[in-house]
């Protein structure tokens, strides 16, 4: 993944320089979120946005600039922010709430549980800076437990898009869902995987390829690693398929079971703890419905650390090369 | 100001107190002390102040009431039943497996409950959200939020207080039910939240301290709050925990305890005499 040229593109660039899109473009899902949220704000006046002094990093500042009266900076007070969002939703607005994942899912957990999920309020929590790919800020800012914490909450739906196109789709789609959602976004710019006209379905895994040597089930930023692994393995005559799990909850049981039946091996990979995340979700499905060995790749009961995102991915063994090695193991 | 019949309000609040005692006795569970301390304020809100209609509990233009100290829910349910939001018989299901009325406020299943609360410290933030949203829509809605004096030990209350003042929420009125007791004892001995009025004032609130059992004072405070512009109001209501039942008054053990049959009969007979 290191050989791509990085472009931080915004709406203006998109319109004026279409040629950028034709090259292999990298864009962080937080950027896609910020842009699409601003687009959505134009169409739906019921949408309000709350941020906790991180709008330049979460990219809600794009919405704030366009719709200042519908943007509320709550200061460095995440617990207050999540409960305030519950109030907006109780009134009938559609609040999109952003901060870093560690401060949303972690610091404001009780507020999400009791003020949002218990009354099933229509709050869209879009948390950026998930996973070790936050990079240099280190362990305190690298949220590795948010999927685990959010998916156990009744009424909550959990999404984790893997690229720009999927993020834009999910940001729109969740506005139509009545009830709380958690969308897990990344700081790191990553390559576009899908073409603009690709379609997705809530609760339905996106299957890439139909090799039978292994199924690699991935979510978020690791999906691109899995795709690269698939390409390289093909050269060696090993054929795998990828399930891009943009929806973690409700999990696509049907596709997981089908792939467990159709392929030799099941591997899960995530920029998240192997405890309670995607890997655990897959294990829950298979152990009950179609027992089969599952290899869980991800962060193993550890906190993150400082370093460049790419270095950390190597350190925690969630790169293309690590997937290739895991697939090749008997 | 609407027509005020203090005698009528006294009668209503006495009926609500009986309903509180009945619910807690019937469930053999609940929080009588902090329910009885805020009963007179709830009576004024629901029978004198708030723009509400029990036939339209979800009317978007209604005033809102958030019971942030959710454990006093017996008082809220009793008030809502008294006002006609639901049948009085529902109160028999309070805290029971087959009843509708959960142990803490549940907005999804009870008409008239504007927000689910229970985990302390979150109701003021929720109230801010409703107040901000209604201002955005240019609606003349008033949002009332009742806090406990022990509850304000939660840090989130002060995050929220900052927000209320920062966004100049003059459609918001906070009431602190200052009965001076929390589970482990007197407020100033457990974790001193005093001085309460000065704290809210310094956070940018217009503040009023009243006797929370004097109907005229309660009404006047709410009327004063309506006239305040560009600032939220906090009413510090000095109250008596367990008010109305002699043996419960100012007794911390009645925070979360049900009466036995004898105590129940004594409580009801005291309230019948009023």
C-alpha cells in the first residue's frame, strides 16, 4: 500500500480536476464523511451536526462552514455532546455526532447506552481516528475496542466502511435508518476500492472474488490490504475471496456461513482488538451455525503505540504480507 | 399568569403524594424520599405552568419536562396519571414484571415521559439538545429540567451547564431539588455540592432560590424565569426529603425504601388529613 501517490482531495478538486480520480487516489474515510455530510446537509434540513472541538480533524468543519446555524461545537465535553445529541433526536432532529472514536465509544459509553440506545433515539455517531492507524498520537488515541463496545448495545447498528465510495454511501444510508448507529472511520488516507457506481446493501457483506482457498473477512482500512493479498496470491495460483464487512451489526450470517461452506479457510482481519470485534462476531456466527476454525488477525489484547500508520500496521501484523502468510499456512 | 388557585394546587399535590406512597408500597420498591421532595414543583409545572395536553403527549409544540433525577419517577408517574396522561390503574404496575411503568423513566412506553433517564447527570445535556433544537425551529417551547442536589456531583452536569449558558438557552429552566440528602448522608458531608446558587450563577445562569414547598414562590420563580432573556435560569428549590409523611421527613433512610403495611397506613392517614 506504500506505493500509491497520496492526494488529499476536496470537493473543489473533484470538480476541477477529474483526472485525479482516474489515478489511484487515496482518501481518508473521515474526509469522505465530511464531504458527504455537507452534501447531505443541503438535502435534509433536519440534520444537525455536533462536534467536540475536533471539527478540523473529523472534517465536520466542511458542514459547519456551509451550515453554521446547524453546527454545534460542544467544546471538549464528549459526555455532554452525546446526551445533547439525544436531546436533539428526542425533539425530532437527526444529529450526526463526531469526535475521535476513543472519546465517543469510550468516554461517552454510558451516555450512548442510557441516553441514546435505551430510548432508541435517532443519533448518528460518526467516530473518526479508529484503530492503530491513527499513528503518532499513540495508545491513548488509538481506539481498538469500539466495535466490541458498540455492537453489544441493543438497538445499535455498527458500520465500518472501507473506502471513499462506501463511506459516502453509508453516511447517506444511515440518515434513513430510524435509531442509533455507530460509523467507524479512519484518519489514514487509503486507496479507493470501489468505482463510483458500486452498490451496497445494509447488512450484506460485499464479496470480492470467489476463490475457494480462503475467505478473508475484513472491515475498514484492512480491506485494501486483503485485496492486495488476493492479487498477489493469484500470481502464485492461490485463489481467495474477500468479504468486505461494512456492516458489523447486524452481521451477514448467511454470507459468512455460505463462505465457510465454500472455502477451505476463514480468516478475519481488522484494525481493532481481536477481542469482541469483527473476528469475534464471525466466530459467534460460525460456532453456533456452522462450526469451523477461524483465524482472527488484529490487535491481540494490547494497547497501540506511537509510530507511522504503515509502520504500526506491520508491527501489529495486519498488512498484505501478513494476510498472505496466514493464507499460506496449512 | 394563569388563574391561580393555591388551595386547588395543594389538593392536587396531596393526591400525587398519595399515589407516590401507593406505588412504592405496592411495588415494595422505589424512592419515596426524593419523590415527595419534588412533588409540589411537579404539581405547579403540570397543573399551572406547562403547555401540555394529555390527549396529545407527542405534540411537537408542547413544553418538555426532563426528570434528570430519574429515581424520583414515582412522582412523575403519579403526576402524569393525575393529569390524565394514562389510567391510574397503570400505577399498580410500577416496577413490576408485567407492568408498563419501569423503575426509571422510559419515554418509549409511557405517554408524557419526555426522556428516558436514570443514569444521573445526563438530563441537563438532553434538555439543552431539546432547547437548541426548538430555537433552531423558532418554536416557543419551554424546557424544564429537574436535577437532584446529589446528582450535581456528576461532572457532566457542569459540562452541560456551560453549554446552557454558552448557547444562551433562555427557553431552559433548571430546578435543583435541594433536599440536602443523598444515599450516604447529608450533601455537605458526602460530597459538598454547595454553594449551589453561586455555582450556577458563575456558570452564567440567572438564579433564584425559593422554598420548594411554597406554591406562590414556585409559581413566581417560573414566571420570573420566562422573562429572562439570553440566559438560562436555575431555580434552587429548598425542599424537605420525604415531605408530607412525618416519619420520612429529612430521614435519609427513606431515599430508596418501601413502607411496610403499618407505615403505609400511617402515611396514607396523614395525607388523608391534609
